[in-house]
C-alpha cells in the first residue's frame, strides 16, 4: 500500500458538522498523513484523536486573519472550508456575518493560491438558492432548477457571495503554475448528533410538559439531511477532485439523503416523538397572520433591546418564512459526478439522533420525576 502522504485542512472543524467530518476523514481517507483542524474555539475531544496513526494538528485561528489562514494552509493538499457564522436569529451583526463568511472565504482562496494548494471544497448552503422572501416553493428541485433567489437576510447573502467567490476561483493559477480546483456543497437543513436547534426544541417541549404546539401546516415540506451523510459527501468529493478535476471543478452539489420530506416540525417529531414529546394540533394552533405579527414584534423587540441585552428568539420574520416555504431537493448529480450514496440509511440516521437527544441532560423521565 502507498504510504499516506496527504495533508488536509478542515476549517470550522470543531463545529456541529466539522466534528463529524474530522472523524469521518480519519476513518475513510487512508492516504491521510496529517489532518489540520482550524477553528476559533478548539475543543478538548481533539486531544483524544492524537493517538492514531494520522497526525491531528489543532490550530486555534480566525479565518478573518489572513496571516493565520496562510500559516494553516501552507503545505496542505486539500482544504475543506466550513468555518462560518451560522446565524438566522439576529445574534450576530450583519457586518460580523459578512466579515467571517465572505472575507474569511476570500482569505482561504488567496492562501490556497499563494501556497500552491490545489483542491478546495466549500460548505455552502441550500439558502444560496432559497427559500426567497416571496415564499416561492422549490419542490424536489435540482442544481439546474430555475428559482428566483433573492437574498435579503445577511446569512444567506453571505453564503451566496462566498460560494460565488469559491466557484469563480476555479481554474486560477496557484503557486507552481497548476490550476485551483474548487467546488461547493449545499446541504439542506442538517440534523443529527450535536444539533443545537433540535436540542432547544426538545428542552422547550420538556418545559411545556412534554408538548410542542404546531405552528406550521403539515403540507409544507422542508429538506433535511443527516450530518453523517453531509460529512461523507465532503470526504467523497474531496477524494474525487483530483481524479476528475475537469468534471467537478466549479460545480455545485446539493447535499441530500433519504431523510423524509416533511414540515420542519413534523420532521423534528420523527426524532422527538420517541424521546417522549408530542406535537399538539393537526393544524397550526395560531393563524398565520398572528404568527407574522409575533415574528414582527420579536424583530422590533430585538432592535429596541439591542443596547441593553441580546433578545434572539427562534421566531422572527425570516425563520417563519423559511419554516413556511416548501424547499426540497431531489437530484443525483453528486451520485453521477463522484459516486455519492448516503452512508447512513434514514433509519440509522434517525436512531443515532434519537440516542443523542435521549442522552442529553433533562430527559422526559427526569422532568416527570422532578415534577412529581
Ligand atoms: N447547520 C446547518 O443546517 C447547515 C446547513 C447548510 C450549510 N451549513 C454550513 O455548514 C458549515 C458548518 O455549519 P455548522 O452547522 O457546523 O455550524 P457551527 O457553528 O456548529 O460550526 C461553525 C464552526 O466555525 C467556527 N468559526 C466561526 N467563526 C470562525 C472564524 N472567524 N474563524 C475560524 N473558525 C470560525 C466556529 O467556532 C464553529 O466551530 C457552515 O459554513 C454553514 O454555513 C450548515
Ligand atoms: C415557527 C417555529 C415554530 O415551531 C419554527 C421555527 C423553525 C426555524 C427555527 C427553523 C426552520 C428552518 C430552519 C433552517 C433550515 O433548516 C436551514 C438552515 C440552513 C443552514 O445553512 C443554517 C440553519 C438553517 C437556517 C435552519 C435554522 C432553523 C430554521 C430557520
């Protein structure tokens, strides 16, 4: 067997998706000699990975700092760039979101060019396409489906700009004279072990006596994908970039699996139901106009309270529009181009996520015991 010789850099490697990718690369990339994990905040579990045959190098750094990025990229063969500020709740300023997601990506591209690193995979998002503010449905769409993408919110706008930078950089000459090969993966809403919003819904349900209240019609369909399959798709595309650079270079791929198309709430109940929660109502308990009013009120309160405190509830006009707009993908482009098949079936993805939710503190059993 050929001696391992590749150096991979994963930015954002300590995040929700990043930690799954780091483990998956260690398991499924036999050519790996060194895995660099670059993140603003390093996690203690990285220490446990240092014992295997691959050198795992933890790098505390900020993608907005060009010199830190350049040092991390130097000598890397493949960069998987997934560091980013994910915020649709108004926790961060639009400037910070732009700076980290767009300027940070620019810094990564320039570092690749300077260092002679040829392969760059960018973790984009379905939100570079939609849902748009007009609430147009995207039903079983693929990478070529026409859609009126309008980006008013800072997060999807930043992802769209960053993705454009990455795709435009494909073919640029890197140090040494060879061309840069780039592509972007666009996951739908990711779920799985470590998914904070799922945990927030679970805790909210526990506080409400094991109930959640339906707010979204069950007819709305939302695309979801298991985190392990998103990580797997990154591993496969990174491996194939060199072999099939003409085919993959400059391409985008929706990131999908066999998770069922359901409304955001109905999908969550596939996980939270077996954890002891139930969703009350077959129709939304509040009319849409009232939810819209509450979402608008939340946005106003957020703005008024900003000088004093951070008020960032789940419900705001953007999240309400997302949750109420059908957005599902159906495509085989990743399969045709680099042989992607989900590694985890829906049953396994669901079982793993249920186990994780049940293992988080405050199960229904504990809450009931405390209440009795
Ligand atoms: N979670 C989803 O549903 C979803 C869906 C589609 C796409 N994405 C994309 O996937 C990527 C990972 O998302 P996630 O859900 O794991 O988010 P996350 O917030 O859990 O992880 C992001 C990581 O990036 C790091 N980071 C943030 N700012 C940084 C900076 N300035 N320098 C270095 N590191 C920095 C964070 O510390 C964190 O570890 C993001 O680019 C996101 O846009 C996520
Ligand atoms: C009205 C509420 C009643 O229960 C429901 C609000 C649900 C929202 C909090 C979530 C609905 C859709 C989610 C987003 C979607 O899954 C895709 C995403 C893409 C990714 O790049 C980041 C996360 C997210 C924006 C995700 C965030 C939570 C929702 C808005």
